[in-house]
């Protein structure tokens, strides 16, 4: 299921909405819309959604609009599923249960099943097969390197340092969809506001959200060329034996395309602090 990319599902749903929100929707428009609905339905997962939150919202809105325009009070429909051994399972759809989800388990596997319908109306029949296989090794679609500036614990590094995020797309496409970078702050540090203002002016940066413990950067896209994004962190209160913080990079629509990296503040350990004091 969900063979198409989330971005393709979302764009197709917008096309369907365009057909259905015209001042006058003709029979030809509905005929074309029915083909789009058929394609969208094939991308739907067993739980009624799609691959991501964004494409699910738009696709369900479009499908609901289509259902509203094509709804009819009359019509009874019988769907019969025949197992390989000849046993049958009947599903009856009528006015009293047309919005009720009906399901049955298919126990004879592997095997070839048949589906027949009789009557008048429209029904969606979906077959779900679940099985466990080892996941294929991930080739990786992003390179992410995180550095601090300075790299070592110098005289003022405990109170202020700069974070350099070097990101690159390595997948099969020429460029990504919108990309999100979530950079966590080490404990006791907060983002420097003036540096975030500078970050917002950097190339490809679409939007920046700032929280006390995280900076979230939205990028228009990433290509095969490495890009560097930078902002500063300032110490809010001292914390001993700091643990590494994480940075996550992922495609907004293809959320499976993601990578993580960890970094440590320049003066993260007690040894670093002692070295700084001796320095």
C-alpha cells in the first residue's frame, strides 16, 4: 500500500479538489474525478490514512468532497468473496449500514480469491496482507555532519559556542521535498536569538521555529550540493557532565528519509572544564 510518494498523493488530492470545487461540476468532471478517486483509494493504508499526516488530511478532504457530490439514498449492493476451496463470504450494503466498515479474515493462504458484486451502488473493497521480513539495508539519503565552533574548550566556550550543521542529499532524486532539521540544545544552553535572525536569512531557509531547548529549521529543499546552516548557543545555567545532544534531518513528506547525528558542547565534561581553567 502507499506505493506513491506522499507529495504525489497530496498533489493528486489537490487536483481532485480542483475538479470538485468548480461552480458547476459536469458529468465529465465527475467521470474524470472517479478515476482520480480510484487511484487515491489504491494508495490508502489499512487504517484509512496515507503515508504522512499532510497527504492524509488533503486526500481525505478530497475523498469526502467526492462522496458528498456522488451520494445517493437508493442502492443496495452485495459483495461476495470466494475462497480457493469454494467457501463464500457475503457482504451486504444497504441504506442502514452503508457507512459501517465490514471485514472478514482470509484464512486460506496462499490462494486465489474471487470478488463478485451484484446490485447497484459503489463500494470500496480492500485486501490487507501482513507479513514480517527483515528490513532491507538502508542506503541512506542524507549526509549530516554537526560541528561546534570552537571544537575545544577555550576560555569562553563554556558560555557561548556556534553550531554548524552541514547537510547534503544523497538519494536518487535531483532534490528533496521540503526538509526539516531539528537541532536539540545541550542541557543548560538556549539558542542565541540574534544568531537565529541571521539563520533565517540564509539560503534555502523557509522558516525557523525556536524553543528553549530546540531549533527547528524548515528548508525549501536539499540537493547533492552540501549546505551549511549555523546559529549560536548561549549558556543559560551551568550543568555538570553534559550529555551529547542530537540533530535530526528528514524529508517533510518522505519521513522515512531521515538521519540523526549527535554532538557535544565544547566544555561538556569535567576534564574539559579543568583544561579550560588551566588554560
